[in-house]
């Protein structure tokens, strides 16, 4: 993409600082880089600060859309940065000025002198460098330069949170404990922007997200063979609602980064709890991709409608099958026909190739499925939906997120023997 576009420099200093923060959040694998202070406040040569592994990084943003950045300006900012607390491990000057060999040599010489004096090193990044970094993160190009960017290029978002070691709390915790944790995980830097909480959610006792996320939700104790899945889902739903209430504090961002390895039912419950109407945005880790609820172009869902199987004409209920990872129609048909109350029809939707191609495909697929469910309520006047599916929990969360104004949806999962379906949860408007 760098060969196809030249991005315009922002004239506004705040806009440039936003770009710098977003880019270096990716470079340093820390979505909680903090803007330090505001215009008119003493910033000690630092506009943005945060941790990268065990290092504290300070970044000074200098917007020069026209002309050069001077050696005097650089020297003054480096001197001011010495007073930043806590002490820095690395200092970067990010400027929108064009690359300048003389200035680059000047900064390199200063850095070598500082290292010899056992002080932190200094680097400078020109607009050309920032431009090159932007090209590695097409979703940031989409965010900051939408009208210059072909949406077809934005298929995948990659974001590796695992490299940033942090302290992890286990849910449930109080809001005060979470705020204290956030302050600890940013290395004592004053938090200026709403904190982007990272969450690990699992129903498997051998899965742990310790040191990868801020907060771990371990729900394996709810899904043992000796417990009622429906009662368990009600407890999990209550716990997720409690989490949402805790995060209502404006200290926390409405953007949540989520690792999820769980039963499908929990994925749906997560998405429904933080659904679109609540104004939250979810970033769900799936393999090496980040499946986001927004900020992506819509692509073809590649979802086909199979011929419906009609059962009980007078019923106001339907069964829906989502064949996303594999075809489960036969086993679901067999189960549905054994139900005491027969639904009006069994509707089956299948994904071409049984593979979700990208982050953009995932969100487009989830919206398509949620629209089909909404159509059953609005057009078919269905009063209850029985939902079956073979799909990733992250996709279930995306579907739950985009649902709105629904009839009750009963969600089923295959038991551990892989021979029988169980009712795992029921989602209602209430």
C-alpha cells in the first residue's frame, strides 16, 4: 500500500498527536499509551508515554507540516524530558517534518553521548518513518485517512497483546481494584485518556490469560457436567452485567479488548451484554487476527440459505442452524424432530468453504446473520428462535453484539459426548 499512496500531513497538532499515539501503540504493543498533560500544562518534553515490555517510553510530538525541525528545538525537548517522572528508559521525537540527514545525525550523536553517560537513548522519527509504519496497520490508515484508502485492502487487523506482560486480576473485583490495576499496568504514568481494558474470558479450566490481560473471567466452574447449563448461563449473564456496570465508570474506555475461549453460549452472552446499543466496541482476538465490531468495510458474507424444512405449520417458533465451521444439519434435524413442541420450520444457513476469511468477513457475516434473525421476528412474526451452530465463540460474540429488539432466542450446544444437544442459554430483550 505504501507504493500506492502518499498520505497528507495533518496541519493540526492534535491530529498529528492522535496519529502518533495510534501508530506507536501498535509499535510498542500497548493500547494504553497515555497522553501526558494537556496544552498549557508542564509536560516535561513528553506528549505520550507508556510501557513497552519493561521499558518506559516517552514520545514528544512535534508537528512541522512545512519546514524543518531545528536542532535547538530538539535539544530543548531532550533537556525537558530529564524531569519526566517516573524516569524514562527511551525517548522518541516524532515529527511531521520530512526526513533530514543532518538532523538525524545530530540526534544519533546526542543519543550515543547519552548512552555513554548511562542515560536513556534518544531517537527521531520523521513523517516518512511514521508513513511507513502506518502502512503496516491499514485499519489506522482507514481511521485517519479514510477517503484516501481503498476499503478492499482492509481485510485483516493484526494486533498482538501477548508481548506486553502485565498484572492480571481475576473477576469478580471492585471498580476501585480495577482502577488501581490500570494505574499499575501503565507504570505509574498519570492516566489522561479512558483506559482500554483487556479481558480474557474462558469456560475451560486449563486455559489462562494471566499476564496477557488486565482482567480474567474464568467461568469453568459454571460448566461442569453436574450442573444445569441454563441456570449456569443465567449466573454468567448476571456476572457479565455486573462487569458492564463496573466499567460504566468514565475512567474506562468503551473499547474492550477480549480474548475468548469458551462455549458458544458464553460468546453470545458476551456480545449481547455489550451489544451495539450499549455504545461499547469489542475487539476480539481470534488466532492472529483482531475481529472488531466496527471500523471495517462490509464485504460479501458468502452465506447461503438452504431450503427450509417445514414441520408444524401452526407454530410461531423456528429452529435456525448456522453451518459456519462445518455442516451440522443432519444432527440438528434429528434433535429438533424429537422436541416435544415442534417448530414451524428448520432454517439452515451455510458458509461457503466453512472458513471465515478475515476480520472484515467476520463482522460482515455477523451482521448478515443478525439481520436474518431480525427478519424472522419482523416478517415471519416468530415468537421464539431455537439457535444451533458450529462456529467460533468470537463470531458468536459478534452476532450477539449486533442483535437488537429480538424475540427469545434459545441457544443450544453439543454435549461432551458429541451425541446430544443441550439448551445452554436463552437471550431475551429483558
